[in-house]
C-alpha cells in the first residue's frame, strides 16, 4: 500500500477536480517564496519581538505582578488580533512570538502574585483553553493543547490522589485516539482546524509524561507532591492497552477487515501479548498505539514520533529487566527470531494487495 492514498481513493468523483484545484493553488502559493526566505522572515519577526519583550519587561513588569498579568493579557489579545489580519510569514511568526511572551507574563504573574502552583496551573488551563478556540494558528493550538494537558495533570497531582493523574493520562490518550480516528468527520465541522493540532498536543503529552515516569523517576517525584501514590505500572499498561485495542478494532472496521476474522484475531493477539510482556514499561504499548494511528492516518510526523519513542521505551524495557546480561541477550535473540517468524507468517497469510494507481 502506498504511504499516502490518492484522491481517487479517498474522495468521490464529483469532489476530485475541486480538490486538485485547491492543491494546485496551495502549491503555487508555497512555491512563490523559497523556504530559506520564509525562515529568515520568521527569524526576523522573533528577533524583533524579543527586543520588544525585553524592553517591556525591564520597564514595566519588574516587581509588578499585577502589571505582568494585565500586560500579558493585552499582549495575548493583541497577538490574536494580529494573527487574524493575515497569513504572511512575518505576521504569523510575530503574532506567535508576542502571544507566547504574553502567555508567559500572565502565567508568571499569577504564580508570583498568588504564590501558588495550583493557581498558576489553573490559569494555564483556562488561558490555553480559550486560545485553542480563538487563535487561528496550528502551532499555537498544538502548544495550547500541550500546555493545558500538562497543567491539568500538574493540578491534579497537587490537589487530588496520585492515582487520578494516571487515570487522567489514560483518558487523554483515549481522547487523542478518538480525535485521530474521527479526524475526517470532525474536520468538516466548525472547529475542524483544531482537531489535528489538539491530537498532536495530547500525543506529545502522553509520550513525554511516560518518558519522565520511565526514565526520570527522581525528577518526576520532585516536580509533584511527595508521597502521592500512582497506579502500578502494570495497571497503567493495561489501561493504555485497552485504548490501543479499541483503536485497532476501529481501524480494522474502517479498512473493511473483519475484527473477528483471522486478521483481527492476529492483530489483537499481537497487541495483547506485547502489553503482557511489557507490563512494567507502559510506554511501549502507548507508543505502539501512536504508531498504529500514524500508519492509519498516513502521518509521517506521527510515524517518526512513534518510532523514536518505541525505540526509547524499548531501551528502558531492556534495562528494567531483572535478568543477567546473558539472559537479556538470549531474550533479544529470541525476540528477533519470533518477529522474523511473525513477519514470514503475515506475508504468507495476508499477501499484500497490488497498489492502486
């Protein structure tokens, strides 16, 4: 199967010409300006905004928390207005940099004024939730989803039982999977532009949280409240496995395969076995679910993220094994032979169909 489907495969005949015209006009607009010119324009916008932010911070905000909050809101609102004026590179990058500086001033001012991490986390959730809807830019919407989900987990860790944080992580994972599985239908709605950036933000939160939990235990505990109980890694792994199995079931349905047939049983058995073998490393099954969605949605960026994190979590799984080096070597050898045998079985049992051109 091709990495990306053709228009003939995904659109009805009456919409194909319109889609080709839109793609042609988009490519012409992109080709009109070389990439290095766009990079230099964006760099100039960020450089100019940094000088402005330094001047405002030194002249207005030092020691004035209320001033920082008010100025942050004004800058953020101004960035939203500026971004809606046009789509040229300088304007979009200038608005983004000013908006991020305004968000930092507002959240920092709230944190210093209230002397409370909980208040800062709550302010972050509210501000980023508003920007997710009103700021018409994919990068800012990605950052808003990322910042808001991290702030939500921090707020729960500081105010609620630690188990609730892991339950919330599974819930955010399910939300990301649903957004990507329903991507086509949701993008046709009034808030369709938010779907993909929000999904990527949630996926980044998931993988980053699991990296911190798996590789940086001490930092993870220092960032959050001491003594807060987490779900056992095996329980978290099973929760993430259920979400991955649900996505696999939906993917099989969308591709016309029978979930109860040989293909579905093979896929479910492989995912279940992977989850059971990596109970102490929940990141493996989580990254595998992202890999599944990346293949299904033909997203090169998501595929790259998934492969990178699968390798990272695989290394963590290897070092977490309470085995001797010889036993680990034999386990790797055996695992490689099993995967080669599984590949041979899949190629013979499910031969690839000819690519449609």
